[in-house]
C-alpha cells in the first residue's frame, strides 16, 4: 500500500470516529409524528434547542437520528473508495 493510500485510510478512520462519536445529529420528534433536524452534537446552539422534561409533551423530545449517522458514514466511505480508485497506480 502506497503512502498516499495509507494517509487516505488514516483520514477515513478519523472521519468515521469523528462522525460516529462526536458529530452526532439530533432530531426533535413532535407528538403529531413530524420531526425536525436541529443540529449536531458539537453545534454551539444545540443546547438551546433541547427542551427540558416539562416541555416534552408540548414541544416534542430530542433524540439521535441514527439514519443520518449511517448516511454520513456511507458518504464518507464512498468518497474514500473513489479516492482509492483514482490514486491507484496500475
């Protein structure tokens, strides 16, 4: 494995760890069944969006959107695979 490919693979591992554990997306679910994306874990305004337990019935509750995490990880995987294919020397 060449040096550029190793660097891409190391960057991929760090990106997966970052998105999987630090850049967690949050969604607010409302009683009528709708949901709204409110931000990621490291977004500074996120704490102002998360309601307390008394407001949960009126405004909805906040949870982690696992489908969005999977979509972000798949996108990073696709970008990494394309980079490997483009940098592959035959």
